[in-house]
């Protein structure tokens, strides 16, 4: 059973960089066929896809966030990470990591972590 | 970017009833790559349907999906108390991946 767990600071100051890590257990992120995704949900709102990284390392970002987003893999730790720079209060959200595939969509999700941007 | 519009925004129904949720895309979704998710308060979304009509692992057969092109539906044949939640459609056929705004199912 694949499990994902987000970790990182729950509070980030405006203009700083938000950094989150997703630790995957029960399966290798190096296994072919999967994309490792970040999705966020503003309080009381819908879901927004941030981007994903393919197991080979290629990345795809939402154009609305592309200039500020970096997603990377650490296969030695079976983790992938999100960095979002120059954050503002509008980036306050619950951030989810998920396992995606081209045909099955996001079948495993982390529990989500709330990140608040405030001074 | 493909915009997904879900309707209605909120539905008030009783357990045992049948319900159909709608998801309309602003342009045709490649290969019918539409998924449906269920989200309960404080929980992550749960995949119900992928590829417009395939049930995800462990999903009861009262959930079914259909559609193609720009019009997709999720049907729950007989509502159980645990089905009252928010439902999102998603298209993953073209980048960027996008979600609908959600339909809230409330107990009447």
C-alpha cells in the first residue's frame, strides 16, 4: 500500500520560499509510469494543480505558478519536494502531494499540510 | 487551459436517492481523461473514477461515470450516508491539469 506524507513549516513569512517534502512509502518513486504531484487547496475553496515531476526527472508546472515553482526528486530518500518562492498571503493553502499516472489520475494522496503565509 | 464547470453547486438529497452530477469542459478532453474525486471535511480527495468511466480500486459499484468529449457525469445509484461530501471532476488529458469548482452533496 503506497502512502505519502507531507512535511515542512506550517508558517512562512511573505516574500520567503515555501518548502515542502513528500515522503513516499510502500513503493519506489523511481518506478516507471508515475508522476509525483503537488496540488493545493485554498481555505474553503477548490483544488489547484501546482505541477508534477516524472520519475525520470522531467517536470511540468501550472503556467500560473511556473515562474515561482520548483519540484525535485530525491530517489535516495524516496522523497520529492516543492519549493514556491516569493510567497504572499494568497499562497496560504493546504498543500497535498499525490501519485499520478497518465491514465489513472491521482490515486494516492498525502493527508495534506496547511501552510500559512503571514508575518 | 481547459475550464471545467460543475453543476449544480449544491444538492440536498436523502439517503437512498439517485443522483447525477455534471461536469462540462470548455473544450474536448483528450482520450476522455476525466477523473472524479470525493472529499470529506479535513480529508484529502479520494479517487472514485478515472478515464471517465473506470472505477478506482475499492470503490463501490453504486458509483459510475460516463461521458466523452466535453460532457461528463458521475452517478451515485443509491446514496449512502457516507456519500454526503464534495465531489470534484478533473481533466488530466492536457496540461495544465484542471479541476472543476466542486459540487456539494448535502443531506436533506
